[in-house]
C-alpha cells in the first residue's frame, strides 16, 4: 500500500519535517532501507546510522536533533513505526475455509460463526469455539475446552481437556497447553504420580510462541494473565499464575506455584524456582536464576539473581579473580616466611 509521508504522519499523529509529498511503499531498518522506505530511530545508540541511511523518511522522537533529512516527529517513535508498518503491510491474512471435511469435529461441540477448522484437526466432545476463530491443521482440542472469539491456533497445537482460552488469543505451532504438571509423591523409593485435576486458563489478548509448554494445575488452575506475550520455548509449571501484560523471552522456565505481578519482563533463559512471588513491574535479565520472592519494581541479574547494581559489581570482579588469587598466594607466602623468621 502506497502512502505519502504526510499521510503517514497524520496516521500516527506526528509532525513532518522536510518533503511531505514523498511516496512510501515499504518499511525497513536504518541500515537496510532503500529509497521509498520509512525507517525509525528509537534507540539513540543508532543515531549515527541516520547519516548513511537511504530511507526516504525516518520516524524520530520529538527531541532528537537531526538535520537535512525528511522526518516524522512523534512522542513514541517505535510505537508510531509499528502503526505505519501495519498500515503499509498489514498483518498475516487468514483465508476463510469454514470447517474442513477432513477435520474431526464431535457432534457435541459448539462452533461459532465464521470459524475455520483446517484439515486433520480434532475437536473433541463438548468443546466450545467462539466466532471468528481459526484453527490450523493437525491441532487437537481436548474435551470440555472453551476457546473464545477471534483466536488463531497455528498448526500442531495441542490443548488438553478442560482448558479455557480467552478472546483474541494467538497460539503458535507446536505449543502444548494443559499437559500434566510435574507432580509426584515419593514413597518407599517409588515416585507416585499425583493426578493433575486443575486446568489452564489463558486470558484475553495473550500470544504464546512456538513450542511452549503450559502445565495444568494440580488442584487449582494455571493462569496466564491478559495481554501476556510469550516468545518460543517457554515452560510454565503447574498452578503458576502469570500476571497481566508480562513479557517472557525465549527459553524462560518458571516452576510451579509461582505468582507474578503486572508488567514483568523476563529475559531469555531466566529460571524461577517454585512457590515464590514476584511483584509488579519487575525486570529480570537474561540467564538469571530467581531463588527468592521479589519486591515491586526490582531489576535483577545474575545467578542467583540479585539487584542489578550489585550484580554488575560482582561480575566486574570475576575478571580480576586470577590476580587476586596470585596476590593472596604471595601474601600467604610472605606471612609464612615472617612467622618462620620469628620462630
């Protein structure tokens, strides 16, 4: 879709500096952009790339000092650029197909209007699927599960029995929702399986990446709060409750019975032990190991995770450890020689 710079600015509530009549047909990063592309600057460490960028227009913040370029100035350049990309390119389109004759749909299932169910998908007994939802090939939806409106379930997703999926939820390929949690009672040297009689509740506007695994609850439910966004390869233990609008980057593992607050961010490969509580707006750096409860607003790093300032000080000491070891040996030798001389 072609738009002029002026039209893009009006779309995002920005102000144009430069040639507002240029026609824009694509979007790209500063380094990859060509003539006819719109790009953006959201992080000032990339500011030097503006001079060499071939982009026809660049979306920048209100206070960025740039001259000699056509700009769209706005309060939040990254969000504005997202809106522009959607306007020009749109999201992935889903061709309506209805219910495939090669899908297996139980007679007791309730299917809403304009639902697409693709080949070789199995919809079990007493499933409810809301209007406008699309379920791609080779998915399995277990008995008694409810899926809301306008959801997208990509190929090879498995949703076990009794789960609840809200409206506008996206689940990417290979994810499993509601498998048994890791629950065993060890007695007499034998691990006895505990029935996992809870379920999984995924609230509205959640997106789950590819190949994630969300355990069902042992007694109560495992809950993924509204607006959460998961990357790929996330593991959520039984009875854990992820608060609204959390962001989980790839390979995060959260053990059972954890509670997180609102707007938390977990970097890649963060591990969280079970039965702790993490407050609101907590940020945890990649590869951190969280072993204790965390207060609101904390930023943690390291393993075990500690406040960021302390973690940075600890990490800077690591490179000096060989020198410390050498000096300690020399000091030890000096002290021993001194004691021998005294005796």
